[in-house]
C-alpha cells in the first residue's frame, strides 16, 4: 500500500449494487401514513401471500411428499447447483404442455424471484435495458436496477383486458434492449392472454430479435372457462426463458422452489452462452432446498386436480363478489380478472377531488375504514388500487362494503359527501 | 428504434457477470482425465459433503423440528426477506458466545454461499478487490470475479498450522481493498486459529481500516482440546460480517440455511449503508426455506451436545488415522488439522519426477488406485492434495493404503519404482 493510498480512517461504503437494489412497494408503503381506525379490525387486501389468512392451504399430498423425504434421510446432502436430476425430470414433464421440455432445459432456483434474477443477470449487462409491463410487478425493477440495468416500460391496456400495447412495446425496443419480460397471468392485473395475443407479442419480439423472459409463476391459475397458454408453447422462433415454481399454485411461497425452463429456439441460447451462463450463475448460491427438491416429483404428480380446481373456483368466486360489489360504487371501475389472485380497480380521481392521488385515497381509507389495498404506484401506474382475492369471503365482503361506504362518503357528487371533503 | 440500430438477426449474448462467474474446482476437475482402475472400487476423498457416505447424519431432533413445522401448516407463507423474527432470535442467541448478537444483526440466507454473496456484493464494487486466503475455498473467487471484483491472495503458512502470513497480508492491502475474507476453521486446511492469531489479523485490518468477512461455516467443528474463537468475539474495533449456517455442523448442506451476523463496531456498517444494503440485497431472492426457518430455534437449541461431540470425535479419529498412515509415506507430508473436515497433504514433487504437478499426480492415482483427492490447484495452491475426513473409517484406511502403494511405486528413490516411472 503506497503511503499516498493509506487510509487514515474507516471508509467503508456500501456498493452501488446495494444502493441501487430497492423494492418500490416497500418504499411506497413505508412512506404511507397507515393508521387504521381503532374501531374497525384491519383487513389487509394488500398481501400477495395466499397462505396468510389460513383459508388456503397446500394439499396434504404435498406435505406428505416432503415428509417422506425428510424421514428418509436421503435429501440432506448437496444437490447439483441446477437441481437433482429426478427433480428436473419432474419439472420437465410437468411443463411439457404444448411444448417439449427436456430435463437439461430445467434449472431449479430458490423461488421464482431467484429464477428471474438469474434470467435478468444472464441476459443483460449494466447499461442495457429490459422491457417490463406497466402496470407490473416490481421485482423486475428491484433485480434489474440493482445490477445497473435500466428498466423501460411498455403499456398494458386496461380496456382490452390488460393486453400489451404492442405498438408501444415496439417503440420502446432499442439497440440496448437485452430482454422483454412478459408476465402472464399477471400480477397486479389478473389478466390471462389469449393464444392470439401471445402471437402478437412474439411477432414484435421476433421482428426486433429480442429474447423473452416469461414470468409464468401464476401458470394454470386461471378461472373456469379460461385457458392458460405458456408463451413457449406458442413460440416457434423466439428464444424464451420461462420462470415458474411452486409458490402460488401450490400455496407454498415460503418454500422457495422456483425454476427456469430454457426454451431455446434455433440454438440461440446455446450459441450465445446463455445456457451455460445460467449453469454458472446457479453455482453462486447452489440452488434450492433439497427436501423440497426431493419431494418435487411427488408434489407435481400427486396433487389432485380437485385441489387446483378448488383454488381457482375460490378465486373466481371472490373476484365475482368484489367485482359485483365495487361495480356499484360511484367513482370506482373494477376490471374483472381472468386468473392469478388480484383485481385492479380504477379510482376515478376526478370524482374524489379531495385526494391528490390514489396514494392519498388509500391512506384515508385505512384511516377511516381499516381497509388497505396497494396503490397502483407500487406497479408504476396511476389511479388504481389492487385487491388480493385470497382473503376469506366474509372479510372480502366486509372490506368491499367498507370501500363502498368510504367512496360514498368522499365522492364529489354524493349527497353524503361531508364538508371537509369539499375542499 | 432508429433504423441504424435495428437488429437484423439474433444478437443474444450472455452477460459479463455470467461469463465471469466460474467455479475453479469444477473447471479443474472437468479437465482432469479421471479413469478409475476398473479392478478397484472408486473412493472419492474429494467431496466436501459430509452426508454423502451415509455414515454421518443429522440428529433426529433436527428432523423432528422440521417435521413439526411441516405438519403445523404454519410455515408455508412468505417470511420477511431477512427471516422470521423467531428464527433470527434463535440465531442471535446461538451466536452470542463471547459477543452479544442482537436479532436485528442477523440476516438469514439461502446457505452460507448466499451469505458470502451478499457480504461481498454489499462491500465491494466492480473494480475493487477483496483479499482471500491462499490456499482457500474457491467460492470467494466464484462470487467476486462474477461481479468484476478482483481477488487478491494472502498467503497462509503451512509450517505454522496454516496461520496467516500477516506481513504478506498487509502488503496486499491497497486503496481498492474493500474487504478481507478470513476463513476459520479453514477449508481446505482444517486449521483453527488461536485467539492470539486472530488478534494479529485484526491488528492488520484495524491499521489499514479494512472490514472483514469472517467465513465461519465450520465454527465449533474443532477437535477435542482445541477451542474455536469467533473473530467477532475478539474484535473490538474492526467491523465484521460473520457468515455461518447449518450446513456443516448440523450435516444438512442441502437445506440451504445460512446467515450473516452484522458485528458493527463504532457504527461503521450503519453509517456506510452496509446494514441497510444487506436488507435490500436480501429482497432479491427473499431468503431461505421457511420450514427450516421455522425449525431453526428447535434445531439450534435441541440438538444434543453428544451429537456434536460424536462428529468431531469421528473427524479427529479419521484425521489421526490418515495422518499416521500418510506420515510413513515417502514423499508425502500430511499437515495434521485441528478442525473442519479436511486434511492437506504435501506432495514433494521433486520426489515424484514423472509428474509435472500435483494435478498429474492426482490423475494417475485415480488411474491406478481409484482414489481421488482434490489437487490443491483447486485452492490456488501448488503441490498438495486435499483429503476429506468424513469417509467411513474402513474406506479411509483403504484409500490411505492405496495412496501409500501408489507413492511407493512412483517415488524416485524407492527400490520398487517401476521402469516407466523413471522417465
Ligand atoms: C408476477 C410475479 N413474479 C414473481 C413472483 C415471485 O415469486 P417467488 O415468491 O416464487 O419468488 C411473484 C410473487 O408475488 C409475482 O407476483
Ligand atoms: C469455507 C466454506 N465456506 C462456505 C461454504 C458454503 O457453504 P454452504 O453450503 O452453506 O453454502 C463451504 C462449503 O463447502 C466452505 O467450505
């Protein structure tokens, strides 16, 4: 150490990665003034954790599969960093719907977040950009911005079931665009894209030669009458990294079991080193819990169809209740979802002039009604609130009633609008 | 997209992070010609997974603790990204030996690898360097080089129980040094540092104002008569991030449960944003499996002392056997370990002139004797082989005997040296 470079005191600094990694939802929520009405029990319609209310539980077959692994003492050692062969076989088989997946195309990860982390990290360098939906889930920003990768937004169209505005998408693509993130079914929208719409998205990606990261963590969670198509099952030419996992459909978010499926088309991921890059990156943290890996084949094959049906029936039933109740409310326009576990509700801010934005609306609703919904700013979008549909029916009804009461009180044309709301 | 920037074909590339992330052990081993002698069953003394031979198993109390969580249905949801409060409480208590750890100083991670990843990522920017021991475990390079952080080596001194050459360490520190990694007990050396030696290391760090990442995944795995001191229990002024987990001591590497303990001294990590940076980074993959988190308090408090004693007694017994057998072998100089689960054995290459390096020596030993040890090149060090001590006793004896036979045959001064070995 040359004398000129000797430190004379502590100069510890946190890295730019640490400084640039942030969770927009957390920052926004932490800055809200959330003081529930002490006379009303709090109902949080904000938490994207389906297990939190205790009404939705993983199937007993899933618990049994893990229990068998646990007591076998066979799944305590290290697995390969991309996962046990048998677990990758099981995911390949589970995911071969309308498309053939080979086990070597599967990389097990610690949750879908980790899968997305690897996909973004392998495809983009600092200074490049990825395209993400607006409104969209904030983890893409958390992951990309931490790495110095810019996020550019493409618009979704609420009036068309939150389909991608493909003209806008196309405009956003530039020479530094490393990947396009498509989230279907969508958080926060609850939208489910038709095969035809997926083809339209693929056409843009193909025309501009942009590979896709398909966030399909809500795959198959579509309401009766709807069909889920994986993007890979529709793509002929566009290389796709699909991300999914047990988190939502099997109601075990805490277990951190996700995966990437490499849908290479024309060997593009192979040649470019993306495939081997994912393997390399998987060695950083050496994969996911081996007990769950060991149980994966059992989980994916033994879970009864009825379990899945019960879940989506419940979600649809709740969506209908919320839609019906909130459709009647002046100033609100709910958008009926087709899948996932959320509903977006438009707040016509012009009709609630006392609130500067949906943030303020949300705060005041907590203050008066002890009902908390995420403001759409959390999804980089204005004037909506997002409801989770996993709350028990009674609480959901109660919450919707309170939302209705709140809107009734604050609506500018309502005869009940109280004095200070007029300001 | 301006016409000049339109892509006319696929130009997918893997990122520099992906390209620079590599596991040196894997690259070296993959390039070895490993063709075991078909007449002798293979004995792999190479794998740092204590569970792989089936002789060492986690205690039943640990299995029971997980089972309770599994059947309670209470640990399926998301935990906070730094871990459940009760799990962090348990780690804080477990780690408060000679130093007080508060639960808010604990960040649960997906294995110790993930803990190290977060620590390196939070402290260093691309272009800076971290200091790591030579010989040392290769994950530091895998993690740092992937991020464009340079690795600089400081020497260990085999003749002094693999203590740090503190003069060399001091020389290596420069103005771009973001952190010093200290691994105690050590992989691959099996060394355990005295309190006094830890003080010497701390003096250098303090004089140069370099924070420390203490990799203590082998904490408490020291042979009878030895004492483990955590670096944090000795440090008064140097801020330390300690990394550990269940992996080795509880014999569950696949479970991916590790943690960071923030030992802030004089608020340096607080002020510099390192503490909040770790929290932010933990949101990238949202922590470790919740079943194990739920079981953590039980695991850390209910595991009987006898279990730990049995493990280290076995390891010491194996170390003694290997040491005794290999000490007798001309051309080999084993270094008796004091802890962890490895032994380094010096191969006096001058006495085996037919081999260009220990790599070649290792290859030929597989060819003739079906015994595989890692060459020390895997640890950025020449002329040693590393034995794991977790193999069952009988296999260990057999392996050592074969190593002796092999050396006997190839030693330049041995009367049995066969003709082609003379070349
Ligand atoms: C769209 C979307 N992608 C990814 C994730 C992350 O899933 P995981 O919990 O498996 O990391 C979520 C979780 O809410 C999500 O909504
Ligand atoms: C010194 C050292 N640090 C860290 C690790 C990684 O531990 P984990 O499996 O908990 O990620 C190992 C594993 O062998 C190790 O030897």
